[in-house]
C-alpha cells in the first residue's frame, strides 16, 4: 500500500509541509495519493542513519549482501500487479513495458548478487614480503576495493524501475557496500515508494542495518541540493538532463570535500549512413529507424536524434522513405505534461532554426499528451555553423544532416559533443572510412555496426556512458556489473596481522576468490 | 646538454620572453643555465601536436608502446652522471637519493612496459550474440579500455625524477596510449629537460608520432592554468600542495567540458600509538620515528606529521624519547629557499597556536637551507577544538596529541581530513581497538601495522591516494600499475566486423590475452 510518506531508514515519515501528487498522462488527470516532500530534518536523519549504517554495512560479507540483493528482487516481484498498475498510472507507458522494465530491474539486482557472492570483483592483490631484499626489505602489501560511503541516487524520469529506486545505480552501490539514499523522482513517487518498501522489507529480512536505505520524496530541487551538499554523502548517481546533471556536478565539485558525481545525461546518438548502405539498404534502414526513433515515444537516452549522410539522390530517397515510414506509426503517450511540453517547445525551437526543413510531422489528431514525431533535415554547412542544431530534442524527433562530402562528414563528427553511442550503417565499405570510424570512436562510449542504438543490453561488455556531456566521467559505465566501480576505492593493508585482515586478503583465501599474488592471478592460498 | 628550451614535440623551442634559473640550495647560489618559459603560442603548438599524435598513438600496439617505454628507461640510464649531478645541483639532495630515485623511475617505466606488452590490462570483455533469444535477439558486445586523450602532468617539487617528467603519471599515461605534456617543475628544470630529451630520443627511435610528448618550462602559474583550460587536454596529473591541487581541480571542473584531475596532495599521515606499544616498545618506536620524521628532511608526502596516543606516563616517556632522539640527528638540506621558507613559517605559525608545546627543536647552527626538525605536543581537547592544528607542516616536523581516553582518540581520528596513510603501533592489543582501526580506515588509503609510513613500494597492491584532500579522487592510486586506470575509459563495440576490431577483441585472440568471454575468464579464442 502506498502511504505518500518517506522512508527514513526503516520508518515511514512525513513531517514536511510541502505535498504533491503524481499525474496520469493517459487520463490527463492527477492521481489521488498525496506525497509529502522530505523536510530538512528528515534529510538529516536519513544521512545520519546512512552514515551509521555504513560502519556496519561496509563489513557485511559478499554472501550476505547477495542475500539482501536477491531478496530485494524477490520482494519487487512479490509486489505483483500493484507495482505494474502504479507504474502505468504514473507514466502512461503500457503494461508490457512496465513488465519488461521490472524484469530488467530484477535481473540487474540478481547480477550484482552473483557478482558479490562470487567475490573476486574486489580485485584483491597481494605482494608478499621479502625481508632479505637489499638495500631495504620489502614489506607485505595487500589491496582490495572498499566502498566509498553513503551514495545518493536520483531517480530517472524515463526509467521508473531500472534507473530509479532499485535500479542500476542503487543495485551497484548496495553491492559495493554503500548505503543508498534515493531522491525519488516526483513523476513516479508511488512506484518509487512501492519499490522502496520492497528494499526495506528485504533489508529487515536479511538483517541489514537500519539506514542502509532511505527513500525521500521531492517535487522541486531543494531535497536534491541539500543531499548533494551534505557532508555525510560521499558520491552521487544521476540519470537525466544535461542541465540537471551539470548543476549537481558543479555543486559536488564546489564542496569543501568534493565528491564524485556520475551523471548520465544527454546524447543525440549520431548515426552515420555511408553511401553504399544508403544506396543498397536505404529503404530498409528508413523503416528500421522510423521504429527506433519512435520507440517509447523517443524517451530513451539512446534515441537516434541525428543521422549523418552524404548529399545525393540516395540520401534524398532515404529521407523521403524515413519521412513516409515515420508518419505511418501511431504516436504514443509521453511520460508527463511537462515532458511533452518540453518536447513540443524544443521541437518548435529547432524547427525555427534557419535552414532546417521539416520533411515529416505527424499531423493527425491524437490523444492529449501523445508525442507527435517529426523528421527534419539540414545542410552540413548549416549544421556546422549553428551549434543550436546539435542539441538533443528529447522525444520522437530526428534530424538528417546532408554533408557535402566525406571531409565535411568527418569534421561534423569531430565537432559533436560527447555521446553515449555512435552508429555506422555500411555495406562492404567500412574499411574505406577509417577516419570516420576513428572520429566517431573519440566522441562516444559505444559504437554500433548496422543496428540501432536503442536497446542497452545488461552485460559485462556493455558501456553506457561516454565523453562529456554523455556522462560526467567517461571512465565508468552506468550499465552492467562494471558500474560497481563508481562506488569503490582501492585500499591497502601493509604488514597487517593475517587474522585481522578481511577474508578477501587472508593467507588462506577462505572465499576462494581470484587474487593477484606476486603478479600472478590465482585462487590458491599463500 | 641542457639548452634551457622547451620541447614542443620533438623540437626545441624558446620563443617566449620570460626566463628563470634554478637554484642550488647547498651552495645557496643560482645555477647558470637560463630557462625560457613556454609562451601561449608554444602551448597551442604542444596541445595541437598532442591532439594529432593521439589519433595515431591511441592505436599503437602494446608491444610497440612497451618498446617505447623501455627505450625511455634506457635513455634515462644513458644520461649517466650528467643527470645525477644536475639533479643534485637543483635539489640539494645527495647522490644516493638521486640514484635511488632514478632506479625507481626506470623500474616504473619498465613495469608499465611489461604491463602493456602482456596486454590483459585492457580488461577485454566479450558477450557473444544469441540471435535466437526471445523476446529480442542478443547482440554481440565487446569492450576494452581505451585512452582518454592528451594528458598534462605537473612535475612534483619533491620527486624530480619519480613523480615528474618521466615519473609515474607520465609512464602510466603513455602506457595507456595518451600523449603527455609535462609542465616542468621550475625548481628542477634542468633535470626535467634532460629526462625530456631521453623521452624524445626514445620516441624518435621507436617511431612514435611527433607530439606524443612535450616538455614546457614555467616559473609561475600561467603555463599550468593555460594547459588545464585548453580544450584539447583531456586529463590532469598533479602531485603537490592542497592549495595548488585544489585550484587545478576547480579550474578543470569549471571547463565547458570538465575533465578528470588526479591530484595527490597533502597528508599528515596519522600514527596511532596504542597503550601496550607505548609501554613495551615506546623507546624503540621513538628512535624509529625520529628517523622517519627527518628522512629526506621530512619532504615526503607520507611523512608522519601526527602521532596520537593516550595520555599517561608511557606517552610522556615516548615524547621525551622522541625529543631526545630527534635532536641527535643532523639536519639536511631542503629543496629550495622557498621550501625552507615555507617550512620555517608554517612551523612558527603552528608553534604560536595556543596549547601547543614544543618539546624538541634542533637549535644548533646549520648550513643555510638546512631544515631544523621539531617535535611538538598538544592535549586532545585542544587539538579537537582547533583545526589549524590539523594542517600539514611540510618538513621535519611532527606533533604528538595526548588524548584523554580511547573515545577521544576515536573522535579525533574520525574528524581528521582524508589521508594517504594511517599507521597503528600495537603489541597484542590490536583486536581490542576495532573502532579505532575502522575510524582510521575510513580516513586513509593505506593502513600500516607496526611500521612507518615513509617508503612507498611500487607494486600492484600499493594504494597511494586516499579520501580528499589526500587526493582529489580516492577511486584511483597514483603509484603502481593500477594507476593506468586514471587515464582510460571503457569502450564498447556492438556487432562490429571481426576483421575491423582491435586485436584485443578479435575472435582469434591474436594477443593471447585474458578476456572475460560470456562471463568466464579465458585466453582461448572464440
């Protein structure tokens, strides 16, 4: 049952004065439940509890953390239909998407559970002593990864489950041994509270310390600002707009003790349509891309918002085909009136740019809050001269840039901001475009051959992140088990008594993990 | 031969107007050679060359990078006595130290050469496709670490070889595939130029692109500021003061495209003397610590500047012993009049603090520029109330804090700023001080049992770094092969043609490296 309250550790609390409701974009009506925004007192309580919980939680074994994470997954599944219905009522997204995203969320939690249960992720390294070494004896040094401390996770508007309350950031931080405080996204506060109740139930069942998790409601920016500035908070995870992510990054960098912010932000996900591909498979790609651009009403961070090709008949045909295909697709509901408001306004601003031509625009009547797709096109020189054209329009929108030649194509790619993905569509020609591929590689975190950027597989080889502003720190991924590295630091013990070392570093290797011992990987005891 | 010029890529250049000389603190005289500070034009040239070199260098094989790094080591060794004499004339340090540091520098270069020659450091991961998967097929994703781009390294005053021109930061960045621009430290510009000439010679011999390395002279802050703000620069390495490191961090964070700064800064390296240790081995530790505090005139980042004990006769005896021992040691020359000036002034400021008692101070006449050691002591409550007492005095200085009880000791530890190291001296009592150990672990990057913090072994298990302000990003170490991670980011290829993948990710595994294939570590081909 949803109460509208905050979870301050294991307790429900609503002492604040500010309240708000969520909105159902399908019915175009507010939902009934009233949420109480977290007060300064509750923020103090949550961070203080998290700090105390960290003293215990940082030493909890991988096996116990694994139980906790698996139990969160169980509890989320046990929420059943209430979770799915709440999700749909707060997002306008269909049930299938809700169930798919729940599956992804549970899969992520179980992946991290497996990772920490096995245990080798701590990258244990042991360099044994050599007391006879000249001129000075060599001491015994042992290293492993340890958690940073309390982490604040900002829920994402476009992934109420997989990148919010118990999403990738939270799962990774808990797996690392960091308590988590979620600043719940106001558009889906009910979904957030349900998932929070699952985490709290799991924490209690598996004996985790009170404060290992808190969930704070908020409608404005105040709760987030207060959390980022709180000295007990040691790292931030964020998925959202460039403006929002950069503001948090700046605040965190200006603290007396700066802390790491991993913000996964905007991306137009450039797609390069090479000449043979345009000629041979232009019509096919047009159909595929009409689907990718409108998938989920274009509300994915990997939505293809920019298509780059070489001017000519083949590209003109592709634009025509894409325009024809995209208007055949029925628009779908966007997440919130604010999201569709921003979409329509950003689309209009883009369409006002000099030299931009709109080649397709869904013009039929739709239900309220449905996102009507558009395709635009512009000359390469115009695109180069006007960086307003480089910005993301979050929604079912894409722009085809008609480059004069390969040199201009390369120049455009090299002048793009950092991106999550870059795609190349090619037919037996990729080997002739080494400079194009290189330029694209330097601007992105993931490069795709003959496919679409939408669809982010959760697997160890996935990189979701990229040069700024795709993310604030390209050295980490936000998706997959490697994302745990955002929340840990290496720590060394020198000449430490064996019996007082953590199990990961003891001579006997009781956890049977893979360690680097005197330069060689092994699971053997010393 | 030292020319006093900058290396802009492979060419010597001195078009700037500002000049300076280095100083010999032993003779208290300026050295003869005139150095020309890099001009804005030369900074543009160096960053532009680095950017172009990156296009080539990022794809150079591990085997070739290994040749380059080993050749740098050879060329440094070939500089012979000129390097040692220049080093000594610019630092006042003895020949033995110069030779030891050269050995460490060469060892670091060869360690990184071995790492990239073997090749598994790129953390290759492959998740193979499953086209029959329902509801959507699984695509092929392959990941590896790739270099960030041009890196700027700031030479350190206290390590003219091991943490300067071809020091740990440079070796790690070059190994990663990042071109390096060194902002040479003005106190040892001659040593810097000699080492730069070795790097350039090695680059030419092994066919590295022009611009893979540049060396810029500077006497003020202008060259460094200009480099950090330059959009072609993608990361910063710095070793030095908190004020300097924080200024660079702030500048980098405020860029339109923020970049990572790894600054290894100040630390007082707290040492906890537990009661049994004070009672049983107090005199022994006093002697050992008198040596550690005065080692290299106290000019190490791991110098023990703070000793914490429980008030009582044993601690009083320890303070007396330490005071007696330390004045027996002959002072040695500090690096520069500015360094000894800052030491004397910071020591005096500390000694003026209310409640601080000086128990030992080397008072005999010494040569000019020699650092005269001092031991001070203060009550725990006084220390807690005055954070001025928590600051580092860079030089042969230490403070013993007499805590009322274990609770106060724990409180003091938990209120310290982040530190590189923490040490515990104990005799069959460590198991009774779990909270003390935990509090210390949360404030440091390396914890030492019954030893001294000075002496940083270069090995995979070493962590040199720690919570702010020990370093600006505790998630990385500045020493050891793992420090390469500061300069790389993960990168994914999706459905990429096998023949166009980098060797690290090809089906055949031609480099025979260890990869994570569908979740299992293996050196096998697909």
